[in-house]
């Protein structure tokens, strides 16, 4: 993956006490290849590398004691810049209207509901308006999602074909709903379709929305970028929501998006659940691409459900490699509240690699129930010092938890590996802090 190859390149750079122009050029060539492999647009990758190179060859870097660290920092800063610099909030001045556009399956309907839920949490009064007249099921889908989050949904008659009329009726409906933000979910197509674009143009003209958000599937890479351009030309987009970043999406889409379209990524979707939605922070994303972990995002995401102090402590223990089975139980309790694990784990340092080492179904919640049962069958001392759990203890634990000795062995082994991994990441982070680098 992009972050793996970058990590390797940086490891090499960090190893050098002194750095030559050749070291830098070699490293940057590798980085450029990684970027292209990750589906970053060619000219963007090239510009990016040139900028980093120029700064990296600067005198202060070349003469510093730890040039490798400094180059990584330059890389981080440039990456942040490439991703858009500062987070760009939505324009929600009245009349706040948000038009969601994009291809079929990109996640418009889901994202509309995610956004509504988020705005509601912020104390606003969102309304959802179904404008997908092509698929009656899409209207129902939005209705169901709206009901889940207790947000009123305008559902046009199934026989209606005029989008502008629907919008007109919806605005009238909205007057009685006491809403403050209107979110319009529209239809998509498999590919850009001129008829659809014409309809969208009319709708856009009528609504004159403050925000027109392109919803794009991160997994589609370069296609997402050209789709964004196309929609921008047609109706003028004000921002991008990048969805499905929880999957195997190549990070390249995120990297090219801002550079090519000039439009900010405002939110990201990281799972099917409505909670799996965050503001896009360029700096944090840069850190994530560089696999620095994103403890801040994680804490924010869990803060709603558990207290921040506890989460911070837990994240810190993880990073320091002091994680034992008691922490594991705590985390288990949090995880139960949180829902999908993939998104959360992806934010932790080194987790992507860890996930690869785990068996494919290791993140399955049933499996977690077994793990939890095993840990609950341990004595407090065993939880603190898993290394004392030898033969007969293992047998006892398997029996007590209603599992098998194979499962107990496996958990202990995985846990040991996880700790090792966390420890080495923790060390790296500490080191970087001392350097005054990017930690
Ligand atoms: P639309 O056709 O653009 O309205 O797309 P939908 O909102 O109906 O979403 C299409 C599919 O993608 C649904 O199965 C969603 O659950 C799924 N989906 C949407 N956003 C995300 C995301 O961020 N991550 C994942 N894994 N799935 C998503
Ligand atoms: Mg839809």
C-alpha cells in the first residue's frame, strides 16, 4: 500500500546520519512511484515531488543533524498542503441548502443521512429531501434512514417526474417543518449521463444551493477525480465527500482530488453505518497516509460514547506498548458501543499492518465474543501478565470460557504480536517527538 512503501522509503532516509543529494533523489523517486501506484494523478505527483525536493535540498535540511527526519516533516507538510491545507467548513448561512450529487452507488443517500445526523448533533435542524425520481426504492431508503435519526424526510410522489417541481413542493413543505438546513439527495447514474446532468442543472439553478457536494467513492481512484471535474463543470461543486475510505481504497484518490479539482474535501465516509462519517482534516489525513496514526480523530469519534480521558489513556497505553488484557477488556467494552471496528482500527498506528497479520475474520464481532470470554476466564494476574499463562492455565481458561485450547493459544499469540507491534510503533513515535518532528 501507499503508506507501506512510503514507510520503507522513510525508514531508509531516517537511517542516514548525513544525507546527500543522491539519497534524496533516490528516495523521492521511490515516493513518486508509490504515489503513481496509489493512483495519484501524474502531474500532481510530479509537482508534489518537485516541491518536496526543492525544500529537502535546502541548506538547513542538508546541514541539520537529522536530515531524514526533516525530510519526512517536509513531506508531511506538503502532503497536508496538497490535501487542501485547512479544513473547510460548510456554508450554512440561511437559506442553507445542500445539494448532493454523484454517480450511482457513490453513497449520496447514505451520506445525506450521515450529514443530517451530524448537523443535528451540532444543534441544527436538518431536513432531508428525496430527489431521486428514478428509483422509488431510493426514496424509501432515505425515508428509512431519516426515521432512524429522527429527521423529517420529504418524499415526493412516486409518479412525479419533474425535479424542479419536486424541489418547489419540498421548499413549501419545509416551511412548516421548522428546519434550518435542507439536504437534497439526488439520483445518479452508472456513468455521466447528459440527461441527468441537464436535470441537475435545472435543479441547481432553481435551488441556488450554498453547497453542492460531490459524493465520490474513494475506491474508484482516478475515475472519482474525472467525475468530480465533470460535475464541477456542469453545476459547480463547492466540495467533495470521499466515501468508502474504510475499504481497500487506494489513497491516491484523496491526494489527487483537491489538486485536480481545486475543490476541498469536506467530509469522509468510513463505513456503512451513519456514525462512520468525519470532517476531513488534511493534516490528519497526511499523517494517516504516512501511517502516523490518527489518535486525535479516534478520540473524537469515541468521545461521544465514552469519556475522552479514558480513551486518551487507552490510546497512550497502546502507543507505549503497555497494553494488557485488562485494557483489552476495557477496549472490548468500548468497541461494543462503537460498532464497526475497521474504521477505528485504521486510525491507530501500525494497525493497517496488524490487520494484515490477523486472520481475515478476526474483526468479526462473534469472534470478539469468544475472545472476551477467554479473557474473562483469566485471573486478574493473568490478565496483567499474560506471559505466565502456560499449559494447565491454558486448559483451565479454555474450559472456563467454553472455548478450545487452540483458540486460547491463538489469542495469546495474537496478543503477544500486537503488543510487540505497538511497542515498536510507540518507540518510533517517541523518537520523533524528541526530534521535535511531527509526533
Ligand atoms: P447512492 O446511490 O449514491 O445514493 O449510494 P448509497 O448511499 O445508496 O450507497 C451505496 C452503497 O454504498 C450502500 O450499500 C452503502 O451502505 C454503501 N456506502 C456508502 N458510504 C459508504 C462508506 O463510507 N463505506 C462503506 N463501506 N460503504 C458505504
Ligand atoms: Mg441514492
